C-alpha cells in the first residue's frame, strides 16, 4: 500500500456517511492501546474560528520551546496538513505505516455488532492519536470536527477547553436553534478542565448551566478577558490583551479581520489556563508566537496589484465577518468576487450578505458533490447585484476571468468553500501571476 492507496482507502470510508457517537472510536482506540490516554490536550470547539484559535495557541506554545501537536480539519492543500508537530506535517511514508496498522482494526470494529463501520473522521482521528502517542509531543492542540458531544475528539480529557462562537450550521445534525447547537458544543466540557469562550447570549447561558452542573470554571470574552484592537493594516493587527491574570499590550498578529483579535484573545485565555497546569509561557514567547502565526486560506493576500485575497468563508457567520473586514481593512475601487459555495449551506442568506458589496460576480463550482448548482446561483444572484454575473465552473478559469477584468485599484476576492480556496491557492501559487491576464 502506497500513499495514494492509503488516501483512497481513508476516503472510501466516506461512503458509510456521518454517524456520530463515541462507541466506535473508543473501541478502535482500545485496540490501538488507547493512545489518547498518553497525551495532554487543549481542546478547541465552536462554529467558526477553531482553526485560527488552534493555530495561534500552537504557535505560542512552540515559541515557548514546547513540542506541539496540532490536529485540524479539513485540510487546505493536502491530507497531511491535518496532523502536524511544530508546523511540520506528518510524512506520507509515516501515514502509510499508520494506515497499514489501523486498517485491520477498523475492519475488526466494523465486524462487531452493534458498532458498525467507523466513520472517516473517526479513522483519521485514531490515526492522529496513534501518531502523536508515538511522537510524544508535550501537548496536542485538538480541534473538534463537528459539534462536540458526539464528536470523535471528545474521547480525550483535556487540560483546558476553548469554545469559539456558536451559530446556526449543520442544523440537520446538531439542531435548528442556537440553544440546541450550544448544548451539543457544550458536550466537550468536562470536570477538571476549565473553559474559556467567546459565546454570548442564550448560548452562553447554556454553557453556564453545563459548567455549573459539572463544577467547571467558565471564563467569557468581554467579561473575564478581552482583546482590544489598537491598529491595523494589510500586514496585520495590533491589540491589547486584558486577561484572566495577565495583561499584554501592543501585541501583533498577521491575521486579518477584527474577529481574529477575538480569536487571539481566546487563544491567550486558554494558554493562561495551561499556565495554571504548569506550562511556562514567557511574554517574549507569547509575542513571537502570535506574530509568526499563519493560517493559510483565511483572508490571505496572494497578490498586491491588483489585490488578490482568498478567504474560506464557508457559512453565514463567516461571510458576515468577511463583509465587515472588507469595510474595515481594505481600500479598493471595485470588488470582483469569485464565489463558490456548497449547496447545503444557507445559500440565499450568504448571497444577500455578500453580493451587495460586489461590483462583478464570477460564480464557480467547488470540487465537491455537495456544490451548489452554479446556474441556479446565477439566477438568484442576478436579482441581487447590479453588475455583471459570470459563470465559470472551473476554478482556474474563474480566477483567470476575474484577473482579466481587474485593474490595479480593484480587489479580486475569492471566497467560499475550502474546496474552492484549496484549488485557488494551489493555482495561484503554481502559476506566475504576472503571466496571467
């Protein structure tokens, strides 16, 4: 079995669909020697901002001299992005070795009634835990896959827990109200692991109830800690952090968008919880770690003239953040929007949010069976945008068209599904932009 065959086997498990529950992953991990029980975790859940928060926390820990595992999903450019140690992805050869070890145990679980076949995410999580247990990093920054209560990552007992925002997404699985989704997300809260969160309103009340029931301290953004933006340009943002026990002034992150200041504050609050568990994080390491954090595909500038930006805004909340950032951060004459979204998202609401600020729209198609029909999008979009609307199903063709329409003062924004952003980023990196029209 080689690397491609290993990936094909992993992705083939997707045919068994989504089937949340912890019984299969617990049994699979038991057969693997319970690798997760040998590790320390910072567990990060929520709707949006999990990946950025995880990247920020991991970067600071690494700057402080720790060996840090990072587990995130989905991947942006290649599968090995999903599990890394100190910024270095698992090697293809190592992944093949682990797949060979895990595959017969997956089949063993699948054969046992009443468990059924482990899901793709469960298998990947088991592979990651096995990899990390063999490598023995000082801590794993662990991103929840979907929801929380029944997510495969929820088998761990973390040192600390961070939960970002709560908004309506995956309602067919998690529930169709903020409160119902908050209850699912709150499922990762465990006794012995203090919680920091950005959530507000009714979702915060759910968290308060859960933390009271489990005797867990809860610290919330705006009340117990906060980030205050003090400067910003296309190179990043400066902010002050007023924390649980520490205050830091004039910190800097390279990530764009006001919401990233909140993510950075959440990461810092979670790191303060780790400090209480014995982790040593000097101020210099905090500053360096934040400054050097990169999270590709999220408001990432790919070219300066004309300005080309890619952003994996994949749901309504993300597009709301994107629109706010367009107003607060960027200056341009026209916005040329290349858009590709999935059909199981709040498509009409997303279009209503972003199209009023676009001058030209180029609709493209994510490389996914869940992609929204581009011609249906064109019909809907034509009623919302006064400027021209084009359809280029191939992402490369869509980018070439957008660049051919752009002049130096314009902004070309490629946004939507991470399937689109992944392909767009690879295309823009592989091709000399000066040679493109």
